C-alpha cells in the first residue's frame, strides 16, 4: 500500500489549516497514496486557543476533511480538537474516507518537560484501529510513543502498522529521543510505524517561544525490524512510501516478541 505523511506547520486558525490539509491531500493523492496522514493538531497548533478552535467530530472542520478525502478517493488521518465538556478539549485523530470512520482520543497526555497538556486536554482510554484494503492500522498520538504497551496491544489486536501523529516538543536531545522511540516502538510491536510530525516552525522562519510543543519535523517510515526506510528533515514536506504486510510477517517470524511475551495485556 502506498502511504503519504504530510508534514505541515499548522496555524492557530482552523480554516487556514483546512486549506493546508486540502493542498497536502491533493499532492499525496497525485503521488498515488491510498492513505494520507497529517500530524497531531492539524486543526489548530498548540499554543493557540484550543477551546475556541474545538469542534465536534460532525462539525464543519471534520466535515471538510471528509469532503477532501471523498474528493480524492483516499483515507485521511488528521489531528483535531473537540470539546470535552469540562472546559478542556479532547485531542483526537480522525480517520475518514473510503468507508473508514474512526476516532482516537489521545490516551497519554503530555505532562512533561515543563508543559501540562492535562490542564487543557482530557485524556482518552481506548486503543483504536481500522482496516484499509486488508491492512490494519492502529492509532497513536505524540507522547503515546513513550508507552510501548499501547503499541504492543495494538499489534496483539491485529495491527500491521501504527500511525503516530505528533507535534513533538523541541529541545536538547528531543530529536534523538523521537528517532529512538519510533524505532523502538516498531521493534516492540514488530509493526510498521508511520510517524507524521508537525514541521518545525523555525524552519519556515517563524519565531517560536513558550513551552507549547510546536513540532520538529523528522516524519519517518520505520519498518517492523526497526529500520528507518524514509524520513524528512525539519521543514514542511511530503513523504510517500510503499508498505506491505509481508515485512510484518517476516519480522514476527524472526523476532516473535508478541508470541513470546508473558506479560502482554
């Protein structure tokens, strides 16, 4: 299956960002992608007024994404925010198009490195996966990558790949951690990890301040044996790659960690 990771730099305005999504999906579809992945916070960047931006999953922004997916005949995964009912929002991944309709609420909220996502974002509790053309995809968001049990549970439930959408916080050692963690999670779960991050706004000449995680780029396709097979740098860009279930089967035969695990949930 051909997949595309669209590394964009979201603004604080959902309407502007929907335009970025439309442009990115059009380019991905023209490249032959069946599945098009956008980052966490594609609807509105961290550091903006997320409560003001939040909409229900049947609201205009999500409906716009559905229309874009339908127009190009692809499945689109994009990060958005919805009201939580307690003055916070829900950090969601919407997967839509081609008969797919799934919503994942980020389980592990980013209370680390001096930032408290839980102050504004309500955590979820349920793993989510969906199927496209016989390929099962699990969903994960940013800080989730530090919790191998989620990736292993998705794999044990049949996932061949995990779509990891992120707005990774910058800082000393953070790029190295991102690269290490994405590769480790692929090995933990013997699954493809398709890691799509927000571009680094500094790479586009934007001045960045505050603790809000705005992204470092470095989107990557990681194979089930832990090899990074393709990656972007920090700037906005499009990464197109072909993945297959044969690589998953080969890795799970050679490295049967799922079958050998004694403490797997």
